[in-house]
């Protein structure tokens, strides 16, 4: 689908009919006009978030920003916050057809690009910020921080509430927020299932978990969760914002049920924010596939934990982006100014599955008289990251569908199909993937198996190779400090027996 945000007061009717004429996608076009003089930055930011909420972006979607003239603040917002969206800025020109031809040209240049391939391997990415290279190098050195601009952007972000993101129009599906009184019981339950919530509710749950652990920070937590959401590729089937909120909730649950493990507020925040961003900018591929890119490794300087290093760089970018300001009240600043980057880096690197066996050995040899907490924090985020198989069966099966579907995109990167365009036609007009008119969260276990028959075997494989020994050891070592680990292993064993029985039928 093509999304157009047009910032002008002139010739709106002509522009609209010309844009509708481009029509190269059966899902049609989404055109929004913004007033260049009143609240532009805020309205622009809200529109981009609404596109993310209402249209689950497909890998072949395009976003065009049409401007009368250059606007530094808009360029800055795109580069700093929406760097993962496929955004083209085009200038409206008096000359007849100039703008439309430019859009057509961009579309035709783009059409053969397999973006998944592009963002995993490409070293160039001029029209947008879609490649992993851009993330790493523009963040480390490229984009100059402009302090006056930063404070305008932050003020804009802090002024946005979840209510602002709701579209009140009959054309759109109604997105409702969750009842405030139900939030506490939702986030403190291991039966939590992200797949049953819409994206607006996921934002709400993320904000709730952050602000619950640091008082009086609603506004700040909102800005942080919104920016975090924008740093996940929406078209990944598994490594997306659903997984981020799932790991955030699991991390919150495991440290809240762990006796006296985390009492320091700053460490709590470090754990939670690291969980929220632990897979940010995930390319939808994996480290082994990325290692095929020799240029990347040369620039990167290492073959170790490429993706995890990327996630940590994105986290650093986001937090530094949000801390240096004079706009915040002192207590809000505390949320991030004491963020522990050293601990966060260790936590995120601990999620690299290549290190799984080494962690298992450490866990086996763990001496219970050890008073050091960092190892336990690492075990928490690692457990949270692979905890899908320890949730109740239905949630577990739905996550299994997600991971099977993401594996199919890995195949695209390894087969000769590399240059084919990825398509997504099994979506509704809002880009939501549906199964018999239902969303993933509405599917029963039986539906999940019908949809992805490979799910039985892949669940058995994951439990046998990674999860069973890890969670059993974790329970045995720490049962006296955290009784909730017992339930995780009970679920895991139940799920395993179910999948084994199904596989033998
Ligand atoms: Zn993860």
C-alpha cells in the first residue's frame, strides 16, 4: 500500500486525484493532508504512529512525505525516530506532473528490491533508513545531534498521549484501550498472551509496566515506549513489537516474583528497558545469515553477536536521544539518567543463542552461596526471551506459528529467490494478517496446527535442544528464591507431552 502525508495548503484536490491515479497496489492508497502552519510536527508524528497502529506495515509498503519545501525538523524526526519505516520525502513542484513522475520513478526503482534481503545485506540505502548498515553507522557516527532541534522533538513526543493515536472515523476498526483496573492483573499473570491484544493495547501495557516500576513517569514512559515501538520492523513475523512486550512482561514477572533480587529502581529500569529493546531493529534474519556479508563484518570489526550488538546500539541511541534535555522534571529524568549501560549491554548480549550452551554450563556449576546478582539478571532476560514454550499451550502454539512464519523468510534469504519481490496479499485492508477472518490471538491450538503443520516438530525440537534443560536447571537452582519457576516447568512439560502425542498421531 502507498501512504501519502501531504504538507501543503495549495491544490489539495488536484494533488489527491493525481495521487489516486498512481494506484499500483490493490489495497489502494492512504492520503492525509496536514496544515504546514499549525501543530505540524506533532500532527506529523501522530500520523506516522497511526499508520503503524492501523496498517500493520507490509514489507512492500511505501510511505511518501510530500512537502512544499525542505523541513529540517521533519527530516530529523524521520532520521531519529522512524528510521525503520520505508519513507521517501518528495517535494511538491509547480511544474505539472513533476511530483507524480518522481513518485512513479521511486516506485519503479523500488519494485524489484527484496527489502528483507536489502536490509540484511545491502551496504547502500539512500532513499530511506532500511538497512542494518544505516542503523549501525549512522547512529555511531553519522547524524549530528542538533540540540535545539532535539528539544523541539522531545517536547513533541512528550505531548502525545495514547488517546491522540486513536482515529475516530467509521472507516477504521475501533481500537479500544484496556480498562485501567485490569492492567495490574494482566501484567502479573504468567498466562499473559500478547497475541490477544491490539497494538494500541500493547503500547498501553508497556507504558504500564514501566511506570509501575518508577512512579510519576507516565508521560515519559509513553514517549519511551512509543519510540521503542518505532524501532521494531513491523513486517517481521516474530521479532517484532509483540515479542518485545512479551519479553518485557516476562522480565517484569520474573524479577517481581524473585525474593529480594531487584530493589534498586535504576537496576529495575535497566532490566525493563533492556528487555523492551533487546531485539530492536531486528532484521528478520539471523547472525549466521548476516555473516555471509563480508563487508558488514569488515566494517563491524567482529563476527560475534552481530544482531545483539545492533540491538544495544539502537538502545543507546534511543536513551541518549531522550536524556540530554532541559525539558523534563527532575523525577522524570531519574528514570533514565541513571540507566546502567554496562549492565544493559551484558543483558542484551546474553540473549545470543550461540552462547546458550556456555550459559547452561555456568548454570550447572552455579554456586548457591554466590551473592553476585548480574548472573541472575542475565538468566532472567534469557529465560524471558525463550519463555514462549513455558506459557500455557494456546499462547505457546500461537508463538510457534509466528516463529515458523519467520523461518520461511529466512528461507527466502538462502534460496535463489533472493531477487524476487516479497509480497503480502493474505492481509486485510489494514494490513493485518488474518486467518479465516480471525487474528492470530483468536486461533485455537488445532487452528495453529492446521495453519502451520510444522509447529509440532519445531516445538519438540526447541524444547529438547534448548528449553527443557535450561528451565529445569533454573528451577532447581533458584526454587527457594523464586517459587514461580515451578509453574514454568509444569507448563513446559505439559506442552511437551501434548506436542509429542500430536506428532505420533
Ligand atoms: Zn528476543
